[in-house]
């Protein structure tokens, strides 16, 4: 993607994630409601997935895509999967994308949507349990939202971080070991970051690099990574830092898998097994809340 313009990158990503997808691969849910939620500057599109009737936890889901690509459609499968396998109402948020809307626009949208969900739990899942989830760049946003809401006194019940980006300044072994040939490449990671950062002068700001934030007291977490993902070591470092800060965390390193495996279950039994285990762990965390 780093050799294209953002608009072309979005078209290519949509072709990969939506146009080539078999609709039969989408898990059935009881209902999908198109709606809007508050954002940092006006309303944002969102979808509410309900797996079944009855009172359930609520999860705000923030999609991946390097803060540059991705939308509600590209992550429809992921949102449905979390809803059905974790047994929760999922609110998927279409936050603003860079470079048209660089940091902190996407984060502001994620925060506003999660605050809204916190105030409307009776109309969403129906229980007091609220969590956040995200993959890749969405995992970054979810981790930051968990820190910010803790500071606001809105304690979340959990966070699901799937191969999250956690430190803009990191130079870790997996960045080099897995930097080429495994779907997400190091040059593309740098391109994503440059588009998202815009004019930012401090990439170590905890709102960009949650690994550098204060972690004590944030929501319990499930953190999962793949062996051949360049973001592997960022996710593992964040899980270790959470544990050191006294935060309950369950970590899984899935052998043989690459970045994006959460959307690859239809192609890979190993990816499907990892997705099922991940969602089961997250569902258990929500039920303990």
C-alpha cells in the first residue's frame, strides 16, 4: 500500500476484504442496525450487531487499517464474529481516517463513541458491562480509549487487543524479522504512521503510543498476536507492561499466523481456531465482569 495514494489503498483494501468475500462466510446475527454515534466533530456512522435477544455486554469495536484504510464493511466479518463468539452486542464505529483527518481525529471519534455507549448501555447490551476491542490500528485506539476512560472515571470491563500497534517509537525484532513477505510490511507500517501523525512532533505521546502511558488501573485485557506479524513484539510488550502494572491480562501468541489472521479463518483452519479461542477468552472476561 505504501506505493499508492490513500484513496487507491482504500479501494484495494475494500476489494480484498469486501468484494472478494463470500457473503456466506458472514456469521448470522439476530440483527444489524445502521445508526450514527457522536464523534469528535459531528456524527459518525456505526453499526450495532446483536447476536441474540436478551441482556448482553456491550463492546465498542474499532477497526484496523493503519488509521488510513478500513471501514464498517471491511470489518463486518470481524464485528459479527466477536458478537457471536463472545456473546456481546458490538457497536462498530466508522471513525475518521488519515491523512485527511490525522491524529487526534480518529481517537476523538473513538472516545466520543465509547462515552456515548457508556451513557446508553440500557439501550445497547442492557447490562452495565462495557468493553472495547480493536485490531491493529484499532487495537491502538482501543488501548488508548481504555486509558483515557479510566482517567475520566468510566471504568471499562475489558479490552480485546488483536495485534495492536502500541509504540510509535519502537524498534523491535519482529519489525525486522517479519518486515517483508507477511502481508503487513514494515514500509507500509511507516506509511500508515506518517499519514496518521501528520504534524505531530512527539510520537511518544501516550495517546499515540499507549505503551508509554500509565497502565495501572486500566481494564483487564486479552492481547493476541501472530508469530509472523511485524507488530508481534509491540503486542507482547504491551501485555507484559499491563501485567507489571497489576492489570489482569491474558496473552496468546499464535504460532504460524500473520497480521490480519482474524479475517482469514475461511482460508486457514489455524486462523479460525485462533479466532475462536480469542473470542472465547474475551467472552469469558466479559462474563466475569
